[in-house]
C-alpha cells in the first residue's frame, strides 16, 4: 500500500512539472478566489523561459511525467467537449507524433517484471508499430 507521503510527493512532482512547463499559463484566473490566483502566480515564477512561446505546454508536461500521463493526454485529445478545442489540438501531438520507445529498454523492462528473458515469455517480440 502506498503511503500518503508518497502520494504527496507524486502530486508535488506533477505540480512542479506543470509549473516548469508553463501549463498554469493556460488557466483563466479571473474567476478564481484570491488564494488560488496567488498560488498560480507563484507557480508561474518557476516557468521555463522557453515555455512562454510554445503552444504545446500541456503535451510537453505530460510527456515529461511518463507513459501513464501520456495515455491520459491521448484520451483527453479526443474530448474537445471536456478540455476545449485549443487544448485538444495541443494534445493531438501525443497521439501520432511520439518519439519511438527504445527496443532494448522495452525488453529490459519486461524481463525485469517477469524475472525471465523476453524470449522465454514471447514467441516473438518485435519493434513497436504505433505510438499508443
């Protein structure tokens, strides 16, 4: 069971990556209460200078956070009604334009998870054919 402290660490890391990549610039703060406005203003202080001119802030942040977040982004890219058209267009880059995953790293991860070599688990294990 994962402790509350580890959940807090994960949430803090996610917030830091979002702040660093400039995701909080996408938030409309006009309707937020003052404490939330101040928190977003503080988060924007650590924003990466190059993030201010990029349009794919959320996609970059989700990519840095790992495969589970990428899958979430891929799903949200299909839901314009939930996230809006601009953010959905931004997240579309997670669907078809992802960098290829190294074959050796995939094999090492599977071998470690099953504690057996990949050739003992699968009849054949070839390179990835899709980003998803």
